[in-house]
C-alpha cells in the first residue's frame, strides 16, 4: 500500500498543479485592502441617503483621457489586466486574453469587454461627488492608482449599470469578498457616503471572506 501511494502521490499532485495552472490569470487593480481593513474602513464611512441623483450627467466625469502616448485610460486597463496583449499604433488591443473576475468568463477580443467603474459614476455622484470640482471627478473616473477600474464582460457590466451592492452583486459568488473590499476602498479613499442598505450588503459580503 505504501509503495502504491509512493507512485500515486506524484501523479495526484501533478494533476492538481495542472488544474491550478489552468485557471485563467488576470491582473488585479492595486490597493485592495484586506477584509479586516475594509471592515474597519466601512465602519468609518458616513451613512447617509443618496442625493442629487436627478442632476447626474455622465459628461460631468471626463473619462478615458490620454494616459501615455496614444493610450487612453480604457486601453491602459486592457493592457494591465490582459495577458499577451498586442496593440496597434493607436494603442487599440488587436489580440490578447482577458479573464473577467465578475463572472469567470475569458475573452480574446477587446470588444467583448467594458471597463467598469467599481463604484459607478452615478453612484459616486449621489454619494457626494456632486459637490466635487470637475478636475476631481476626472481624476476619479480615470483612477489607475486604486481598485476603481476593472476589465469585465460587457453585458455583465451593463447588468450592473449604476447599482450598488444592495441592488447588484457579481454573479460569481467567489468574487464577492474582493468586490466588497474594492468597493469600500474606493468609497473610503474618496470620502463618499454609503446608504444603510448598501452598508448592510457590504457587511454581509465581507463576512464571506
């Protein structure tokens, strides 16, 4: 029996390693806090009802600005979050591979992906960004320094729209912990408010970590 295990164990470990390596890889936006830190930061956020929603206009958040050379924000995120990404002279990705963590889908055409604002622009507006300057809203809409921008399946992003976690959560339940940590970080970093239902949903999601 012991001799049999000596032969079987390497094969089992090899199969497990292949299974792990077969999981699609994707880059992760920076500065996602731990679950404990996110819970602490969630507790610091001001709880308030949303306001000014009727005055929201997407053009108040200038986005997809030039980041470097011919690359705008969207193209920069696609290069960051994809593997083997090849771009043309205009920085448009002509080939590559992207894994969407929201739903677990893998894509090889950039046109199948949207760049999602973790905390949607309309949500940010109603949570305090209505009082910001245009330059601050531009910085927010193009923020590459935190977990605000994600390359995800286009129709999943469209289903999310401007909903908060009390209204929509990623269909891939294994990602909800990370999603909540990223959401809290964005709101905390920018001093945005949360409403009571949103805070309750985030607390439950952090409880899955």
